[in-house]
């Protein structure tokens, strides 16, 4: 692979200065050549895909590599690479045998991510000083190769090119919702769009509709609304992530008696909701999400039969959701 390659490797805290990391870098240098510049930086959590891609573009890196160890005792490794010339993410998952030593596991990961660098990758134009920080470990450009390196035991296959995890700024989602408002259960659905912002923040726009019955008053209730807000996402181990979503909403509520023919009584309300969500990445483009939270509205709705108050829909409701999201 001709030319100078500039690669930034991101590791979570605790894996920067270990025999596994040292052997990983030695194997990568042996594969990519002595002119390759490989820099390690430790992070508390991996950046979002758009942030990592932006970093590669700003520093004109050949590639950004994220190495995580999702299993206990380094039993498995996940490699995610963003080659700047390709503009899309590729991923490798490696499982190790219990008899593999730490250094051997590191060499396997080093050979693997070096093999993932595309042959047409353009050399980075940044100097080492452009990407070195006080918390960064810089590997010398020409390390001494390990004596008689043993071939990795885990098989190294060419990285799959058919299932890239493409960085995206837009996500669309639909799902079902359930609300408990006093004695009334309300069920419905919501649809929304999420736009990526820096530092794992997302802008959310959505719409919702739900309906239920107030049994004590033989009354049906229906609500439709629009939402706008923000969510912050945190990547967990493996394919899981969690987020906190806070929205402002405006809704129109309609009430009508099921035992009489009358015009629905409608009113406008404003409020907000907070929802904690857990997402499972079922595929490179699809997430399954489950959430629990609460909704606060501006007014309480009292339900009357004649002049007598029978029940009420309180301002605070419990909220649950289940849905899917797609990355475009």
C-alpha cells in the first residue's frame, strides 16, 4: 500500500496501555508498512458516526478506527472503520478462543483493521501534531517488528462490503404508545424524524394520536398532537444504546359520550414529555426501541355527567412506547 497513511484509533478508557494494544499496533504497522502513522486516543465513549466522520474530514485522515471489547475478559472484539475516501462505515466482529493470550488477540485485531484499509485509500494530509492530545499515545513511525510473529489463530476474512453502517444524519421512526391518565388507558401511535446534531444530540419532530375510554362516565377521549424537542444518545456495550428525549407538545383533545348523540367537546392544550429509551440495533439500518416516561399537560380535564363531576384526566400521565427506527 503506497503512500503515507494516517490512521486514528479510538479506544475506550482502560485499553490504551495494555499488552493487547501494543501487539495490535505492532501487527498493524507490520501490515501497513513503516511509513504508516497510527495514533491512539482514549475516549470515555465513542463519538457518534457523524462526529467521527467529521473528524476524519477535518483532519484529512486516511481512516478513523473504533475498537471496542463488548465481551468480558476480551473474549470478543468489534472493529468499526470509516475510510475517508469511501465515505461509509465497515464493521468486523471477532470472537477469540479461551486459550488465546492477550497479545495474540491484539495481533489479530491489528491484522484485521489493517486489512480493512481500502487499497485506494488516499494518504492523510495532517501531521501528527494535528491529532495528538495530552491523552493520546502516539506509536513511532517505524517500530521494531516482533520477533517471529505467530499467525493469528482467529481466521481473518475480507471485511464484508455488503453491510456497511453508513453515517447518517436522518432517522425516521414509527411506534405504538400507551398512556395511563387517571383511571383511563389510552392507546395510539406516533411517527417522527430525528436529525443528528454535534456531540450525540438529535433534533426531534413528531406527531402522535391516541384514544381511550373513561368507563365511569361512559366517555371516549381522543387526542392528537405535534411534538418538537431534543434527545441525547449514549452508546452502550454491543448493539445497545440509550437516550433521553424531552419534547414540547401542542395537542387537541376531544371528549364525547358513548351513550348519547352529542357533539364532541374539544380543547387545545400545551405541555411536554420526557422519555427514556433503550434501543437495540437489529441491523445496520434498523433499531428497535422501547421507552418509558411521563407527560405533563397544561390543564386537567374534568368529565361531567349533567352537572356532576364523575372523573378527571389529570395533568400528569405515565407513558410507554415501542417502535422501530430506520437510518436513511
